[in-house]
């Protein structure tokens, strides 16, 4: 595919559009993106003229995208991520990782996400040592050996640097065997009558937060402290479990589990890799981030 001399300008315009969509105003986008305000305005106007349609509406409250701008921005974000990932892969081809990395994540995400990633990276970089720490055991973290990278969900503190990964879905799952016997619930009230498997986080009561503000407080038939065991119990027919879609998807693909009450699933959380020192972080941290980010984004899209 041949690129015209204008292609770099087109890509810069897409970056400008993405910055405005993310930050909500031209001024905020200017501050965050490194574009000067005149250049950002010029890029957006040129793109609108090329397409013959308005992309951004500005007012005293800020800037928002038109429907055409929203559609273009969806493609722009995918393209920007693809270019960033391709550059990251190119930078890492010659790099050998070594030393020790300390990673922390929710326990439920270590097995489906971080463990396969770490094994892939260590296969390519045998000198790299990795320490994986579950959030639930934060009291075991050695203060003299702080965590380098955290896999975090939901809202994030302002003091960290972030690599956004995508959306993390939570759903309800049960085996076909169980559902064939107990019936498939079609409402919150029907769900409450089923055998429910509770996997408590530290100190968490048996309450499931579901879509549209619905909550279900229940007496669990079975409580298990690890999500892996709770998922196994559901596969064996013990009842319905609430867990990350990432944890259940392979069992669903194999016919061992099936989704339950999809319309009641809660809204997805955002998921990100965070690190505290920014560009001052050790080289091994930055290199691992460059390798990990595109791979984790791909897993969340599956």
C-alpha cells in the first residue's frame, strides 16, 4: 500500500482528534498532547475540509465530537494503538531483559493474564526474574523491594503513570448440567433462588453488584477464597459463579460453562498497567511495559 505525502498529516490529524475526544477541550488536548493550539486547530480544520464534514463542536463548556467525529475517532484510536504497538515491537527486537521485576495484580487476573504473559517474556529473555504478587496479599510486599508494575482495574490514583489496556468484563456463569436441573434464571428474583457460589475478596460480604444499580445480597451455598476454585466448583455443577469473563471464557469455549443473565452483568471496568516513576523507571520496567501492553490489549479484545 502506497502512502501519499499527505499521509503523515492525516495521522497527526487523527492524533489531534483523539486528544480532543479524550481530554474534552482543545486547550486540555494541547496541554496533554504536545501540539500547539494553532497546530491542533489547523490539523482539525484541514481534516474537516478533506472529509467535507464537521468533526468537533466547541463551546464555552469545552469541545465534543460530532457523530461523524465519533465514528472517525473509533478508527483513529485503533490505528494509534496499532502504530504504537508496532513501534514498541520494533524497539524490543534487539533488547535483552535481565534483573528482577516485581508485578502485582488482583489474584483472579494472575492466572488468565499475567502468568501467560510472564512465561512468554521469560521464554524470550531467560535472564529475567519475575516476582508475582497478588493484591490480596499486599502485606507480604517487602518495603525495601517495592512493586515495579501493577495491573489495576477501575479508577486510578493521580500519582501513577498509566498504560491503558481496555475493558474488563465481569459476568455470571454456570454449567449446563446445573442449569438443566435448576433452570435458567431470567430475572434478579429468579437468580436469588439459585445456588450461588461466593468468592470473597478480602472482607467482602456476599453482595453482587449488577447492571443498572441492581444489587443482590444472598446467603451463598458455597464460599471459596480463590476464584480458580470457585470457577472449578461451577464447572462441577455447584451453582452460579460471578467472575471475570477472562477467567471463564476458555471453559465456555469448551462447553463446560455458559453465560447466565447477560443483561444483568455489571458495566465493564477499565484495566491498566501502572508504574510510579515514569521515564525514570528502570530500563527493564519500561521494556517490559513495551512488550506487555500490546499483548494484554489483544487478550482483552478476544
